[in-house]
C-alpha cells in the first residue's frame, strides 16, 4: 500500500521554467528508493514537492492521506523530512546540539523526548563527539551528517536525502548505508537522490530514473542498469563493475565484484 504518492504532478517555477511535468510515482512504508538522473532532470524539484516545500500546479501529492496543498510546509515536515544537498543551506545554529534539537523543539516535544531524539539521531549519524562544536568548525562532509541528524531527530515517517554521498569518503558511505538500513528496519521510507551509481546498487533495490522533467523508468536495479535505452536517454552510466563485466562478455547482469568473480569462476571452471 502506498504511503506517499505523486499523482500526475507538474511544477513550474515563477520564472516560467517547467521543472517537473506529469510525474507519477509512489512509495510504501519501510521502503528505500533511489531517484537518479542527470542535473536538470527534475529530481530535486520532485522531492521538494514530496515534503511541501513546493506545491504542484497540476496533480496532487498525498502523504499518509494528507494532500500537501491543504497543509503548510511545517505541518508536512512532521511526515516528510528533507535533508538539503548543501548542508550550509540548512545549518544556522552555533553548536551541533542546538542544530539537532531545533526541529523537535518546534514540534513541541517534551524536554526529555527532545534529548532522547537528539542523542539517538546524533549517534546514528556519528556526530556525538561534535555536539558542542560550532557546525562550521567541522568539514563539509561532517556538516552533512549534522543536517541528517537534525532531520532524523524529527522522527518523520519519510526521510529524503538529496545527494548525501557528495564529498564523502568510504567510511562515510558505509555510515550512510547503516543509516538507511536502520531507518528501513524502523519502518521509515527513505528516498535518496544520488549521482553515485555504486552507492545505488549497494543500498537500493528499487530505482526511479528521471530525464527531461519526467520519470522515464522505474524498477529493480538490475533491470534498470542493463536497460541501455533508459541509460542513454537519462545520460547515466552503468556501475564500473557492470561495464567491466560487459567488456568481458560475461552475458550476465552483473552489479558487484562478487557476482563478477562467481561468473568468471563458472566460465573458467576455477
């Protein structure tokens, strides 16, 4: 059953630029989904429609039975939390603890519940050692985890991550993976925009592809990354290991090193 639905949604910015056109997609509770596509495909506008930062001129966005047109952005944020691509667009407090506790305080939670949410979110995001630090004393990559923690502390049912992997090292990528898996295990819906195809195949089963302001395909990652018409239209590349497997003519939809090695062993009787 769908928890979040975009039904034939169109959005045009005040300057006349149509960013999203007739887009429909849906997401269930406890589902992790990646949205991919080149810059200008409409991805960020689409997710901003999901949490009420933008309201569609055509179509409807329904989250947990609420039509976003009927509620304020603050009200919708209780159901869908959005982590900006650039943390500097989100951070405005002088210490990390205050940044994370801001939204729970605005939601009117008790002091005890606020502290509980802050510490749980900070631990999951890996920022506990920095709670007394000014956010801008931290590197860009860590500031991204501060903003993730600030959204996690709201306990929204839907968590939207806009390019969380940008500027992150391997350890940070592992932490992002743990965050996504933990949220899904808690029954939350995680929607992630990313240009990192390796991250997509490692963390998501379902992938939505956008191009030219529209959704052009969606499905299992294995089918998406071996649909060359879709990849060409969206100007996306296969993950590196898939391209290597194609060059070796393994004849399988390989998405990982382990899969490639297994196929090589079968072919060569190792």
